[in-house]
C-alpha cells in the first residue's frame, strides 16, 4: 500500500487557496513572496544599524516569509521540525536578553525556515520482496533491476501491481527510471504519486524516463504541471537474436575478443547465489584493487550489496586467465521473467588483458541465445551524439568541453568508445524537471548519484 499522506488541518484554508486556485492566482502568490523576499533582504542589511526593536521586527518578518513559502509549497509541519523551531526561538530569546542582537536575529529568522523544512523520505529495504516480484514481471525496461537499490523509497498503487522508486533531496522527490510492474497501471500510478508528493510538499524530478513515460508524466502528474524533458542519453541494449559480429562496424569488437582468446581467457556464467565463499573473497579483492569502495555510490543505474546475495536472481560472468585465476567479473540484474539482463558494473584486475569486458559480454550473448534470453542492457550512454560528432558546431564544442569536465566522476567519453563497439544504441532517456526548479533539481540529482550513501541493511 502507498505510504500514508500527512496533512495539517489547521492549514487547510491556505492550501485550498494556493492549490485549487488558477494559474494567475498562483503567479500572484509567488510574485508576492519574491517581492517580500527582496524587501526583507534590504531590511535585514539595515537591521544591525537600526537597533534592537527594528532587528527583532525584521527577523520575525523573515521567519514569517519562510513559513509563507513553506505553506505555499504545501509542506506539512512535523513534530521534529516544530521542536527544532521552538529550540531556535528559545536560543533567540536568551540572545536578545543578553544583548546579543545579531545572534538573536539569526536564530529568530532561522526558526521559520526550520519549521517548514521539507520532509525526507526513508529507504525501505523491507520492501525488497515486493519490489523484486515487480522487477521480475517488468518488460522492455533496462533500468528495472536497479529499483532494488536499498537506498530507495517506494510508492505502490492500491493493489501493489506497480510501483515507483524514488528518494527525496532538498524538497525534490527524485524518481529513478520508469515505474516497475504492470504498465497498464502506470498512468493512474503517476497521478497518485503526484498527489502524494504534493501532500508532502515535494516537487518532482525524474531521472532516466523512457520515451513513453516522458509523455505520460507530462499528462498525468496533475499536481506537478510543467515538467520539461531534457534528453540525456540512450540505452545500449543488445538484441540477442539479431547480434552478429560481422562487418566492418564490428571490427574493433572482434579484435578485442580475439586478443583475449590469444591470452587463453575463458569465461563462465553463474548465479550470484551459487558463488563460493572463496570466489566471493577473490571477486571483492578485485573490487578493492581500484580503491573505489564496494558500490556505495549511485542511485538510478547501479546496485549496492555487491555479491552478498541480497538481490535475488543476479547473474555473474567470471573471466579467468590462462592459469585459471579470476581476472574479472560482471554482475547482471534479471527482469522480464528471466528474458532480460541489465549489466550492473564490470570489474577487472589491473593486470587483466585488454578486451576482457568485451569478451565477457560476447560470451554472455552466446549463453543468452541458448537459454531464451532476448535482451542484454550494457549501460546507459550519456550524450552519445556529442561524442559521435566529428565536425562539432561551436555550441556543441562548448557542450563537449563541459561534459569532459565531469571525467573525474564518470568517464563518459571512454564509456561511449567502449559501447559503440557493440553498435546497439537504443531508445532515448530523459530527465524531467521544471525550469524554475532546475538548480535544486540538479543538486538533488548529482548528490544522489555521486555522494556516498550510508549503508542500508
């Protein structure tokens, strides 16, 4: 069942005005808040020079502005936030009595902001069995297995046949990928989630929406009108039945695979649950070689709990060198009742031969072809058109340089060069957000993807 909505009856009158009014009324309310902010910033700058009473009045006004903004965003007042605001008021009172006007000013003004802080969502790892069942039934969605990440929260429809994976940050409910489960229920699910988010004072951003769901979000997120799509890349999906390494376009891939065969590399595909304790230690030692930690980052297109058996149905491809020592591995999530695979992350020893990842993928295609697996998702390729262009316009060249600045976090260009060997670029993915929230939404998206997560049980 969906999480219970929380409302505050004492605020119902204001909310009726703010949320049932037409666009012109909402614009007027926002303009009044902006104008009030400008006036209060000017007044706050003068406050230290105007004396105790003036500073107190300005601080109260700023606190009131924060409260008005929170009410406008439909944020509920929770007991923890109320407690925090009261504590700030107590400190402000002592500061004013002790003639520490500046300190009292800051704490009094901040009390309104603390009172209206957005609620945060909590991870729901206890929902893993329900989510795993929906992932198993989800079709034609390469991102479906990543709904299992233990840092995510979930919103289910009434009968539990579909769900949305999300997490809140800075008052933004960031949805990861498309919903999972019964696609016929996605429209009503989006409408219900939009109302649920509005009741909690959250704005919405979607990271990695597919083409069909992009339009559905714009049509059905009734409490979050104005979501705009920004194309951010393409899925890279190998259609098993059509994949053949023939022709000039596969030359680099053939060369990479041949190189590993010359080195005597062999591969094996095993269920993650079947790994022995010794194999797990060996694989985790390979991960630790790189010093990146054991997948404590990521949100939309990566899983945690590496090799501990927590996520059901995972497959692992092992690559061994000529003497039988494991040189690398790849882990895959499973969906569509076992017919679709999605690569989580590949790992290899520093001294492993070049072409190891290509070899594991090509051998997995053969494994899949013999077992009725129809699609293998290799990754999400961000902005492939930028890297594919040989003659870039000035604008595209600026974008290219800006994207390359992110290389320390994620090597997009080298990833593109690897993926193009498979010639399997598929459907576009989008970020959905509202332009007036672009700064907060971008901060939420980036921190969810790149800031380490606390380990969830």
